[in-house]
């Protein structure tokens, strides 16, 4: 018998009892979810702000001096900002800021799920210099198990957690090398 077959037979002969999956953490209340999500968003290098109304979000965004133009697919900003679908986007053009609706936020890692419908253009979240994701408190989930339970199979979207980061062997951290330089999460409610 050749060595490869012998090794594979020995591996198959090993019998171990099946181990159950670890239990999923209990569902925390809304307040605990918001606090856990905020902590992870800040750890990822993102900015965080909690506002109560859509009007407050618009006022906040208008007060940001470093962004010359906003592109948005968030419905309350239709007509105020440029629409990426109507304008036709080009990956070579500079995109100062993008505001996109998040469909759900994951408290365990601070990631926000942005579905394709919310992007308007698939490359938009990665080409904007300043990315703002708007999310409602009732769209927070405690962990990735709950997040995937709410996402329809086959739907395209991305989990975004923080600004783009990279580091070299000397451990020099660089923000914005492959994506947004700044990332802000706005929680409504």
C-alpha cells in the first residue's frame, strides 16, 4: 500500500464523538446592543454619532466643512445630493463623500451591512474619501449569526467595518490606502 493511501485510511479510522456547536449568546436589549456596537465602531477607527431625526442628520452633514460634495442613495437626501445612478459614475472621478443606508449593524464587530440597492453603484463605498453609513437602532443585531439570518441568500452586499487600513512589515498603519480615508456611522433613534 502506498504511503498516501495508508495515511488517509488511518485518518478515516480515527473516531471522535461529535461536539455540539457552542451556544449562541442570548439576545441583549436595545441599550446594550447600541453600547456594544458603538464600542466596536470606535475600535475600528470610525467616527460615531447618534442622532434622533433625519433632519438632524442632514444638518450634521451640512456642517462638515471638509467634504465639498456628497453623493447619496439614502432616501431623505434625494434631491439634496448627487444620485450615483442618475449621474452615471466613473471610477476615475474623485468622490469626496458618500452617504449610504445601512440595512443592519453587528454589535460584536461594528460591521454594517450595505445591500446592493443601498449602494447605487457597487464601487461607491470603496471609492469615496469619506463614507457615512446611516443605520436605525432597531436594525442592530448582536452577532453575525443573527446578521446572516436576516440576509436573504444570494443577495449582494458588503459588511463594512471602519475606514480602509493597511500596515507594512514595520507596522506603520496607513488609513485610506484601498478605500475610504474616513468612515462615520450615524445611528438614528
